[in-house]
C-alpha cells in the first residue's frame, strides 16, 4: 500500500493528461500485486481507463490480484472482446473462483463470452462440489510418459513453461492418463539426457480426489511438504493439480472461519468482512439469541436456590468468580483440542494423549484456582448480616470445593466436546467459545449451590 500512496499523485496526473504510454511503462516495472493496489486507489470513474491503459499481456496478471468488488465492477464495464480476452487468459482456478462468487445471470453471460473449449473447461470445474479439490485445481500442468527421456522432458518444459501453473513438478502418466509417478525439475536437470523417466521418477505419489474437501488437500500438502498436489478422478486419471499458492488463501480463509465460528459470529457460508450490515447483524444475532435462551438455564438454576442465597447472601458475591473461571478454563481446553484437530498435527492416539494430558493439567489448575478462591474468601472476611449466622470458613469451603469441581468439569468438558463433535461429523469450532462458556456457567452454578446446600442445610 505504501507504493500506491507514493506514486498515486503521479498516476492520477498521467491518467488526467492522457499520458498512457508513461503509465504503461511505469506499470511494467511493478509486481502485479503492487499494480493492483494502485488500480484500487484510482477514483472509480477512472478505474476502467487505468486498467485498460496497462499492457494487454499484463492485464490478466493484475486482474487476478484485484479485490472481488473491483473485478466485478470491471467485468460489467468491459466491452465483449476485452471481457472474452481477460477471462480466457485468467488461470483456470482463478476464473473458477471468480465465476462462483458472481450472481448466476452474470456467470452465464461471462461463460457465453468464452470460446467453446474454454467454456467447456470452465463448466467442468464449476461442476465439482463447492470447496472441493476439483474447484481449486487447474488442468494446466506438465505431464510426460514413463518412456520419455530426460531430454524430452526438458524440451517440453521449454515449450510449455508459459502455459502451465508450475514447471517444478512433472507428472508421469500412462496411456490411460492414470497417474504413475512424478519427477522434479531438479531430477530432470541432473539426469543423463538419454535416461528414461521411469528410471528416476518417484512412483509412490500422494494424490487427492476431485471430490476431496479443500481442508483435506491442505492437510495433505502440509503433511508431505508438497509444492503441488495432483488431483485424480474416480478412475484414477490425472485431471489437474492444486498448487501451494491456491491453498495459502484457503488456509487463511479456514483460519478466519474457525475464529469467527469459535466466537459465535459467522457460519461457514458467511463472508463476514465483505457482507452488508444486515447480514453481519443476522450472523451475530442468531447465535446470541440462541445462547441467551440457553443461558436462561443458569438464571432458572439460581432461582431454584434462592432460599440458600436468602439464608447466606454472601454466596451471591462469588458466583461471577466461579462462572468466569469455569468458562475460561473450558474455552482454553477446547481451543487446544480444536487447534490439534484442525491442523491435523495429531493422529487419533495422539489426540487421546492430548486429551488425557489436558485432564491432568485440569486437576492442577483446579487445585490452584480452588486455593486462590479459598484464600480470597478467608482474607476478605464478611459482615455478620451477609453470613446469616454461618462462619466465613464455611463459605471458603463452599467456594474452594465448587471452584475445584467446576474447573475440573469445565476443563474436561471443553476438551471432550471437540473430540465428540468431530466424531459425529460436526465442525469442532462451532462448539467452542460462547457455547462452552454458557454450558460451563450452568454447570458451575449447579455445582456451587449443591455444595452450598450440602454444607449449609
């Protein structure tokens, strides 16, 4: 953004005076991402002029870095020939993502602007399930037969380098287009020119299905430290690849989605930061109203124990301390387990070990907080009128015992719920944050007043 601010006055002057050759020369010195920032900073009435002033070969590269809103605005303003050219020259995965985000009637118009071959390829990618490997992949990749020589591969790399997504990995296929192996460009370069590919290729290939979820693809790429993941269809035929740059955006989106869901803000379908005010209000209010309804359970529980509070009113002073402690501990343990699940850093046995470890840590936390709670009651003391004829040490025992049981139970609950929801196919992120806090509140109040009832009455 700093580059855009520095040269914005110069850019605006060039566009105002029609000095398009200077603008074009300046743009070619910049990375497409930097140029996209500059285009975004141009006044809306000059947006189309600024974009078309770029070099023809440079326009698709810059277009890919523009925000979705700017892309949509330009697509509506392009003349048919420019529209067809830009869409044709976009990489398949970027074009698919763009078409998915647009309204149906706009998508149909854009598809009609493509030539038959490009339209067929775009429709094939759009036909895969949302958030699947098929939607993310690009069919532009290098492939070779196992009988080819290293020299054949290098010649193909030189010939097609500008037309494919990456040249660092070349895929080996058989006569039926089934994936047989891979070779890296490094292996090709150091091989003897006449050496056959099947002599130095990697046969055990990590691949994903077209219908696999994008999170699974991201997990596979991280697990095996891959630059690109091959995508095969139901007949094991190689149909595309997903590269790291495609999945880096997915990783950010998934992390954002999980954070929002953990705080009860958005669903998987909501693009919260670009949505309108009403949609953002709706995505928050639904959760808050639901949690408020559930939270009335805590109120009802407290009302049921009003006789105890009337007899020993000091108990009311420590309710918030106990509920806050239980909720915080539960949210912490849930976050730890959700992180382990979402990053796929742990297998099922490892997740069990993490869970048991959290339970043991919960015991230590419960003892620590129970001790603090007990000492707080004893050091603060209380006036006789709030004790109702009871001793301060009785309240200290109630608070300490309740703190221990509430923290222990909330910690175990927070660690267990993500594992249970994962087992039944529900996103664990939904269970964290407000949900666990509300459940912990109700549980803590029940524990607190039952212990108080046992000691006081």
